[in-house]
C-alpha cells in the first residue's frame, strides 16, 4: 500500500524523459560490465593498459581472463588483434573524444566489441556492439549506468534497485560546501561496486529532468575555448570534436604542473589513473606518462567561458 501522510519526498517533476532509451539500467559501469561478462562468458577480453583498476574488478569477480594492450598518442590501440570465437576487444572512448574511432572498431568487430563509454555519456549504442556508460561522471547523481546490447541479445535484468547510496555530498556541493562534502562523496563512491543491481529511482528521476541540449552545448563551448587557448602547449594531438560531447579537456603540458598549486586556488584536478603507475609492468611508458602528467580540465555545464578564462590563466601561470 502507498504511504499516506507524513513528510514530503524530494520534489521532482513528473513525466520527464531520459536521454538514453537503453533497456538495461544498472547501478554503475562496473555493475554493467559484470552483468555483460556473466552473460557472454568470454574466453579472453583485450583491455587497454591505460585504465583504472575499477574496470578490472568485474573480470576478477566473474573469473574472466583479460590481456592488456597499448595505446598511442592518438589514444588508439598500437595494433589490433584478430579475434577468434568468444574473444572480445574492449575499447574506452577516452574523454568522449573518440566516437569516430569507436564506430570504426564497431564495424570491424561487431558484437565482439565492448565499448566503455563511461567517459562518453552521450554516446548511444546502435545495436551492433556492447556499450555501457556512467551517469555520475557527468551529473550530480549517486549512481547509474545504461547498457546497450547487440541486436537480438538479451540480458537477465537485476531484480533489485540500488538503495545503498547517499546524497549529502550533492546537497552540500549545491550549497557551496565542496570541501565539507568531499568525505560524503568518498563514502558514496565506496558503495559503488560490481554487484549486479539496477539504477536507483533517485538517479532515474533526476536524469529525466536534465536539459541535455544545454549540457551538450556548454561542454562543447568550454572544450573548444580550452582547445583554442592550450592546444599549442598540449603534447596530446586531439581530434576534431564535431558531433562529440567531451567529458574533460585532456591537457598534457609540455612542463609539469603541480596540482597542489591549482588546489590552493580552489581548482581541483583529478588523476587518471594512479594505479597505472603502480602496476608491475616494464612496458607501457606512454600510458605511464599520461597517468603521471595528464591534467583532466573540467568543461562541464557548471562552468562559463569566464570560468574557462580563469582556468587558463592559472594553468599557464603554473606551467614550468
């Protein structure tokens, strides 16, 4: 029976529509990948060395074998394997900038391609390859991932929705308390695991009310501004972004920039990914240089061109 009376719930509009129409909504990218691996039961999956340990967790839990491959300065595989039956190739659409290359891989590998679109939320599957994304990397939500499958493929959807999350970091950030909410943010992240659980109703409601056109336009405008100002001193040669929606502007400066100096000026830049440096491999020097030196500069819809101008001023000030 529906509860009657008592305190009010979070007020959200009714009848909004989600950007994605995928049939499967999971708790997280890890949860989505775990469900996919359990379904296809691959013999081996080729995985880029430049990735976080979180991506590798579903392989360990599902008992699936993976092999690393190297990428080049264009964020593309150095070489492409010939896949045998029940072998798969996983490619990350890095920073939401590799849509075109991802489409090429989809044409080559078809249903044997797994697209990690956790950095490319606005990319949709086309019924050819597997694809999963991440909601909380793009929006103020505690969880969420969508799965697209090859046509004719069905999955066993999870029975339970995610109820293990907190939202206090989101409200504190909304109230201008970013530092105060960071511990809560970490606490929520610790609840994100590989368990095969559906997206929370909270996240689904919030996502259905987002002005996606506004978000897309802001991201593109901010990215293009940073690209115009910083490309000459960026060691990465980035593709044209027409039709793509960037997650961040990946800046690999010609001289090291100490992130602590930026943090002192309330500019918080994450690291993608420290674990790359800690793995016991003697190869993959380019990937290690990315993990050590890359500055993923924010371009999302919270920021204006004036914010981007301020960001550029600090980045250029502290470069060498």
